[in-house]
C-alpha cells in the first residue's frame, strides 16, 4: 500500500515471567487500563493499541541483542509508540513522577537530519524493552536519507 493509511490499532503479545509485576509496571508508568484477563494473560489498552502480557516460565524468553544507532547501543528486540512532541514531554513528566529507570535516557537522535526525533527506552520487570519517540515532523516517520547517487 502506498501513501498515508489510516492507523489501525496493533495487537502485540509479549512474554512475562511475573504477570503481577509486569501488570503493575504498565499500569503505574503508562496508566494502561485492563481489558479481558485470565490467570495467565492480561489485555491492556497501550496508547490505544492492544498489548497482551502472557505468562511464560522463567528462561522461556529469547536472548536479546543490540545494534548501534546514531552513537547509542540500542536493545533489540523492542517495541513502543510514536507520540506527538507534546505527548512525549507529558510522558517524560509522568515517568519522572513514577521514578522510572531509563535503559537509554531521553535524547535527540539524528539531530538536524531527516527523521530528527526524541527517544527514550525503558525495560519492564520481565526484560521487555520499550521505546517511545516523537518526531519533530511526523511526515518524516518513513522518510529516507537522500543518497549521493540521486
């Protein structure tokens, strides 16, 4: 599909080995509200998207890796949400009030370039890594750098 498309909520299911601690993390730091739940999973409203925490046994997770991006060591895999510039500020204020620990502190990536963005990373108590970002210009979300041969 080419061109802008209406945004549909995504569904993401992630493994957690401590369902209670993970649920507390998402409720406390992001004010996620619960949807359906069972003894081994909980649906959350995560910025309008469906995030499902699924209980797994300890050690049942794949190992994570990292990749260098704009001078920082970025954990992979990770997931998150692209926010408006002011929403990002509001989230940082909220995270500060809950004393959230950043895996990668809030920073500006690709400063002065196509795709300039603010970003930060956190890790939930079960090892899932989240990234939140805000673009100076949301039209740059999928923009590519011009190559020298163009």
